């Protein structure tokens, strides 16, 4: 009954969803991304979310810059702003549904890449984002095909299990209609509408994140658990806020 209600509501508003679409959908369990930064182990969201890797790239760059950014709050804010420029370029260029396009996680989290960006950092100047652009491969000629609603919670139980969960309908009120007693999302906005076009949050769409059958869109959700040297959890965090999730989560963690 819920599936039929969703399809009826969608088609009444010009959509093309079918019961077969819902019947064939399967949840995919993915291995979290894990990396060391600033003396801790960070376990966070994997692709198709770009949030976790974007945050890890920033944190590792901050680690490489440590002497330069420890000089007061202004120095830290400047370093944070600079540390996000390169990772957000990577987000546009390299992220998509990993079941359909390769996402080069090992290359994106290569320590040599962090060090290269750290050498380009200037402690007093705001540099162009292109300064931190480190292409992993030659640009491709892409053929374009024709075609505030987030919550996060953290739970820690008496046995030490930790859950960091982000859930969303994307923009406020999602698709702006409901079915089966709940609001439907407008997660299609997380796909690239066209290469180079900005979505509702101002993020530029990349070729690997174009919509297609069976594909899942790139998000910025960043549910994160931080572990100390003895693998004990010391932080559980996440946020709402669309494109600002990763930058907010990282600042709270720091």
C-alpha cells in the first residue's frame, strides 16, 4: 500500500516512477572510509557521499600545516578556508555512485597529495581554489545526455556501541508532497543536472554524478566517529546543512 501511494502521488505530479522501480530498489551496505589525521582515527561516510573524504582531506592538510595554523583563531580560520578549496574541486570532479563510476579514494587520500597542497598554502593570503587543484587524470570530453530537510543523531549505548546517523529529504519539505504518511525527498537535486551547473546548494555538478538508471547521487552527509590511539571512541558527530555539512562537522570536531 505504501508503494502504491508513492507511485500515485508521484505520477499525479508529472513523475514517471513505477512500482517496479520501488520493487527493484535495494539498500547497499558500504565500508566506511577510515584515515588518520591530527593523531586520531576518523571513521566516516563513504561514497556516494563526498562529505567524509572531503573532511579527511581537509584535516590531513591541516595536520601538514600545523605550525602555520596554530597561531590563534584567525590563523586557524584562514587555514580551514584554504584547506577546503582543493577537496571541493575533487568533490565535483571525482565523485559519483561507486557502483557506476570509479571513485579513486586511495589517490584522493594519498599523503603526498596533502603535502603538495600544504606547500602551496600561504599563511597570509587567500589563494585561488585552482592553486590547490591536483588533477588525478587528464580531463575528458564528456557527452552530456538529454535527460532543509536533514536530521542527524548520535547514539552511544551502555555496551559502547556507537551510531552516527544522518537522514534527509534534502530541501525543506523535500519533493513538497507526501505519500503513505511521510514526506518524499527531492534527492534528485543531489545529482548534477548538467555538467558545470549548480544545484540548490550552489555545488557545481560533475560528469560522474549525472543521473542514470540505478545510480545514487553524491551527497555531503558526513556522519563521523573519531577514535583515539587505543581505538576508543572519543567523538560522535554529524550535521544538517547541505553543502555546509562537512565544513560544520569538521569545525565542531576541531
